[in-house]
């Protein structure tokens, strides 16, 4: 799943930096034993001049379909270059 997230974000937002971390281990004991918990750190020119909510919407749009099929929780750190 992490690789699918990485590929989708790479194609949609052409990031200069991208880290996708599987954080399922932090959620052991939750439903499905924490499967589908991810953290994304992304730096892209697409975020320049955008409010954080708009940046998150761009990430969610790139991951359309995965949010209901494999991603249970997603934390996002989205920055423009130079931030």
C-alpha cells in the first residue's frame, strides 16, 4: 500500500521530497491491528500559496479510491519548497 501511495503522489504532485511511512505498528490493538495507518511528508511546488486544507485536499484527490480501500488513517505534512 505504501508503494501505491508513493506512486500516486509522485504522478499527481511531482514532489521534490516524498516520504510515505507505514505507521500501523503504532496502532496495534486497534481494528485490523493498525493496518492502513500511514504518514505522508511531501514537498511540492503544487502547494505554493495554498492553505493547509487545500494541500490536504490535493493529497486526498491523488489518493482517490485508496482512502476507502486500504487506507484507514492518513496523517499529512504537506509543504511548498522552501518552507
